[in-house]
C-alpha cells in the first residue's frame, strides 16, 4: 500500500501554485480562472465515470488520480483547505447517510 496521501497531493498543488505558469500546469490552470479549473474537474469526473462503467481497473485508478488532482486545484482556486472538507465529512459521518441526506431538504 502506498504511503502517499491526499494531504501530500494538496501540498504539491499548493507548492506548484507558487511557481510560474511556464513550469507549472497547476499555476497555468489557476491563472485561467475558476471556470477553467471547474471545467477540467468536470471532464475528469466524466472520464472517471466512463472508466468505472466500461474501463479496466487500471483506467479507474488513473482517472481517479486525475479527478482528485483537479478537485484539489478547484479547492485551491476557491481558497478551500482540504481540512475544511475533512471537517465536513466528519460532521456528516456522525449520522447515517440517509439521515444526512434527509437533513439537507
């Protein structure tokens, strides 16, 4: 099992966001704006869905990695820290998924 974590990836995204767009794809995406970042996230989500339904396990893994990266770029673009997402997940897991969904209505 790999020791690489989502926090590790978030740190890489944060570091690459400080580099020049000539050297960093992350910086290039951020410079293009939230709309471009969100569009890339949507594309990767679609590719992950396709891989999940019709692809191999390796394709699901690869597309999931792309999806997580682009999610972290969107979070960076919006100034959201991964810890904020973890806190929300922790809050939600204090009740069943069905109860949580019902509370949103």
